[in-house]
């Protein structure tokens, strides 16, 4: 019983402090959302079956969409939010969230200084590890 508790404790501690790195993820569906200032909410603009391959590393990730050449994006880990997941910011100051519970990856872009909000979101889903 004591061994089970020790193993469980190690497993939980690695989950709570792990970051997305050194793995390859495949997403098969992509959705596009845009902020509507009148409704004060994000509205879905499009959704499509698209294969995105992302190779995660500590300081960067490589991404290929529908078989295109890989593009490298440098990022930095910001924090782990208990509700949202791991939050990163890219070299272009885009917000990137890997939500483990929902198995979705969120890309926030087009930051509006006036309203202090990212106005566009791309959500990758139907995720599997390669």
C-alpha cells in the first residue's frame, strides 16, 4: 500500500509540473473564432478537417499544416493555470494554451490594446500523440 501511495504521489507531481515538450502531437480538426464586441463573446467563423503536426520542444515547436513544410516557432512557458492548462507566449507575443482536460490547443492572436483582449482564436482538436 505504501508503494502505491509513493508511485501515485510521483505521478501526480509530474503531472502538475509537466510542460508540453519533446513530443509530437497530431490534430485533425481546426476551428476559427473571432471576438464580437457587440455580444462580448467569441463567435465561430469556420471549422474544418485539417491535419496539423506539431513537434514540441522546450524552447520551440515545429508545425506543419496539411503536409506543408515545418515552420519553427519559439516560445516560452509562462504558467500552469489549473483550469486552462499550460500557457506559453510565442516570439510574436501570441498566447498558446495546451488544455489537457479538453484535449485542445488554443492559439490566441490579434491582441487589442484598447480592450486588453486577444480577438482571434484558433482551436486545434481531435488530438493524438504520434
